């Protein structure tokens, strides 16, 4: 009976080691929490690939119904590649699993854009053209004619996820709402809807989160 008990014990120990190793492999499949990922998303016959900004090779992308839907809405006829800026995870094999899509644009500088790097939030509209960036220093806006000085603001985040930034003199106000937004001119997709008020005059647009820590 003793040899039989010893064999059973060894088998149990081996099984336990294999279970622990398997759990470790599952835990380590992803390299970490969600991260900001930007680059060129391209659709092939076999699925999506993503070439991150500054990278030399493309990575496989796990497709989803949500990704397909946004892609079909944002691309122009015959277009197979588009700039994306999103949250996601990359596993140890290099495969990208998208999370929230922040923007998908066929217009604009794509990877060459730098204005959003120092911004907490960006709001824009293509026609009539205007742009607003919210940073730690305040709210800066521009239109087709000119740019304007940065205005100090008071920001407030509402329980529903909306954000309000209001200049101290009350002449300029920016609202950002957590609602999908598609630019009517370009078809570009953004994860926020924006409204800018200039002396009470309403300007509608879209918005997205910048790379700086947002309020």
C-alpha cells in the first residue's frame, strides 16, 4: 500500500504544478492593462492588421462586431486602411485586442499629428472649421481664420461622464458628452460629442481624449 500511496502523491504533485503553470500562462498572456494604441488599421481578406505609429511591422488584430461597424461607417468607398486611436491590449504574441475606439479618421495628419499629445481633450469640426484643445493651462481654440489666446477655465465633470470647461469671463464654454459622434463632412468617428459656445453662439462637433491626464 505504501508504494501505491507514494505514486498517488507524486501524481497529485505533478498535476498541481501543471495547474499552477497553466494559470501562470493564462495570466501572462497579455502584457499588461489597456494601453493607448495608435496607427494604421488595414482590412485584408483574412482580417485586420495594425501598423502602430513608428513601427515597421504590422500586428494581427482581433476583430469584433463593434470594430467592423465603426470601420464600415468611417472608411470612404474603396478605402481599406484608416488611422485609428484607441485603447487596447497586446498579448505576448503581438496580437492586438481593441478596447474603446477613441477615433477613426480618414482625414487629417494621422500619426503625424502632435496637438493631441499635450491636450487633455480635443474638440473639432471640419465645416465650418474650428478646433479647441483643453490643457492644464486652459482652453485654446482656433477657426479657419485665426487662433485665439488660451483662456483660463473652470472644469466640471458630471456624474453621467459629461465634461464642462468654462472660461472665467463666461464668453467661452466647451461641453463634451460621452456619446458616439461621426463628422457629417468627413465621416470620421469619435467617441465624444462636443458643443462649443462662443458668447452664446452654439458650434457642434466631435471630440476625443488627449494623451495628457484628463480632469
